[in-house]
C-alpha cells in the first residue's frame, strides 16, 4: 500500500530542512509529487503537503517575521 510506510513515522530534522528547501524552490501549489521525490524518503506527496501546511510553514513564517519585521 503506497504511503503505508510513512504513517506514524516522525519526521527527522534533515527531512524538515529538505522539505523547506524544496517547497521554497518548487512552490507550494501542485508540486507535492516533486517535493516528495526530492526528499528521497518514503514520504508521500500528501504527507509532505500536510507537514508543510500544518507544521513547517507556520514555523518558517514566524521565523521570517522575526528576521524581517
């Protein structure tokens, strides 16, 4: 079953960093398959999208607002 391997597995810091890098490079609209491929892990496009919008984007936005008020 595709994606079954990534269910319940926590994201490690390298995956988070790679996710941010690839989303900033490729964009966050309709490119989740490419983002998932670039990670080179078992993460599905759906898990990458969920991780970005639920966890990483809010953190990334908050840190940018601190750096660039």
